């Protein structure tokens, strides 16, 4: 093993430091010269590209199209929807001037005081306001609806305490913004996109999620209802992995977006917005990885199979390369991303360690003895198990193995999530159990003030109100009142 690659803080010793070490050492991202912002490195961005590509396909399969809207939002736009501006006011970066000039003392540049903007511009924290101001010009009649737009973009939410991928001042995301003629159609859209996110998280990222509705305290600023998917990380903290918002007519009224309905009457448009971000990268890392490095589900791995030759001389390398070439070609033909690492500047042990750290799902190794015996060594990253297989049929075996690894990573994550999900009957039990982490499921009939109190006393919040009600009534764990509403509490990122 190459020790310099493996010096990760043990996960059980300091989970936060383990995460930071892993992000940096696996070449996913690093902090930048701009406080609170990150540089996503090529390997990390390759994972994000696979996430982006699959999600984009899923959006288009459900009838959505991509567009792009301005980075800058006039300050007056944020003032039009009261809840929205209150929710984002403390996170906004504001542009006040449009020009620099040389400092008279010759020490660089300064802001030109004569170049002050007539109206300040907000660097977008989210795009509802600029998009609904735009939609006003697009929508006159019910024939113009629905509008199903998505935007891939960056946003800025000024964060002082940051962590790579999980919370940065600037991050990448997609934001869908749709306009509908009826309340039912908009609500159906919000739920549909929640299902898209849940399917993507589970089937592509192998991250099990719980679907639910946010409490009033946790609802998106300006929304009538916020649907969410919540995931459980290996340290027992929850992570909000995606949200879909039913906005009602709030933004249509704020920007006077009306349409003539089929009865020839004016009506305000109904709206949704929904998004996931590079926070999914954090979820991917924390849900699966171990003390040896990343564990990547094959569907998001930039390199799904790596082949490492072990040779004594150039002649032996040429012989191995001849055997490997048709394997590489066949894997590529099947759409499997494969790398043959025959670089001579690193030893095989170093390469093994590097690809293990980077979470490559399958590693094949071939040496002199394998040449003689017609075999190849296979190692799977999820279990670190190794076996020697005949070279004949290895492509089909690897193809099947990748599917098994994808499923096994998901099964493991589900088992962990279920093992840390517990029912609590009352607040005393809750306070004891929350120290162990995980999801606490309970009946809930409390108020926003009750939720604030619990957050202050335990640092736990309602991650979601479960979409299904209990079959029978139970007692609220705090108030004792009867209710069918079930919620999940957890400490969270």
C-alpha cells in the first residue's frame, strides 16, 4: 500500500475529518482562494457529470426542457414575495458597483465610487423571482401552459461555516420552474419530480431515501408545501437530498402572472420549483465510503473497471497488453468505462491503493503467472474481496459483477438506515435516543413553537412528515394528543 494515499482519519475516530480528508485525497475537490467556495477537481466533476447527465435524461423523459436565466436579480424582485425575501435575505451577495479604477496611490484597484448601480443586483440564491418576472411575458392564455423549464446553473448563498460539497457559498445545481393552469396539475408536478429524485437517488446513487413533506418551520421560503427526500449518513445524521415545492399562486400574484382560462376568465398561474445540487456528492461519499476511501456505485463511477498489469520487463508487458486489448474493447462496446493503466511511473501497489481510494468498483490485475494460466485477478471495491478467474468469459463476469456491486451497495445502505430508525413513544425517550443518532419516528401533533423548543434542547428537527398516515391513531410524543401524523426527527447536515 502507498501510505501517503491512505492517511485518512479513521471514520469512527472523527467522522467530519474523515470526510474532509477523503474529499481532498480522492481528488474530488479543494478549498479555493475565495473564502467559502470550492474548486471541483476533474475526478469529482466527472462524478457530477454522470449525475447531471442521468438527471437531465430523466427530466426530458417527463417533458421538461432546459433554459437559462440571468445570474443577477434586481433587488426589487426579491421584495415582491415577503416570505421569499425573508428566507433568503441573510444569505444574499449584493452587487453595488459596476466598475473598478486604479488606486491613486498606485497600489492596485479600488471600486469607482462614481459607478454605483441605480438598483443593486443580487447574485441569485435561487431563481423564482427572475423566472416569474420572465414568465409574465410568456403567458397570456391557457394555451401557453404548462411551461416545464429546468435550469442547470450555479447559485450563491453566503455561508460563513462551510464544508466541501455539503455547504459552500457557491454551488452547482439544477432548478426546475414550472407553470400550470390548475392547482391539481401543479401539485401533481411537484409530486412527480419528488418521485424522479427518489428513483434517481436509489437506483443510480444507491442511496435509500424517505419521501415526505417538510414542516412549516423547514418549508422553502415562499412555498405552500415542500416535498423532500431525506437520506441517512453513516454517522447517524440525516441529509436533505432533494426538494420539490408546490408554490401555489404566490409568485404569480407577486409578479402579476395571469392567464385567460378556458372559461375566458383571468386567473393566476399555479407554480412549482424543484432542485438538487452538488450536495448529492456529499451524500454519495458519506452514505457508502469507508476507511480505505470512496466506495462508488458503478452507475456514478467515472472509471468502472481498471486493469493493472504486473510485469518484470517490456516483453512481459507487451504480452499482457495483447491479452488485455480485446477485454478493453469488449467492455467499451458494452458501454462500461474502463482504464488500462500501464504507466511505468508508478508501481502496481501504488496503483492498487490509488484506485481503491478513488472507489473504482472493479479492479483486474494480470501478471506473469496469469499469462501462463490464462487467468486474471478480480477485486470488487465494495467488499474488497479478491478472486482469480479464467480469462475466458471475464467480460460477461465483470458485467454481471458491476450489477451485483450496485445492488449490494444499496442493500447495505438500506440495512444501515433501517438499523438506526427507531420508534419513540414520548419526549423523555426521545431525548435519550437522539444521542445515538439515526431517524426517530414518532406521532406528532405539536406546533412550530414546539418544534423550535425541541431543536433548541436536542439539536434535532423534523426531517419530514411521512406521506402516509399511520393506520391507527397514536399519541404525540410531546403533547400526548391523538393523531395519525407520523414524522421523522433527526440531527442533520
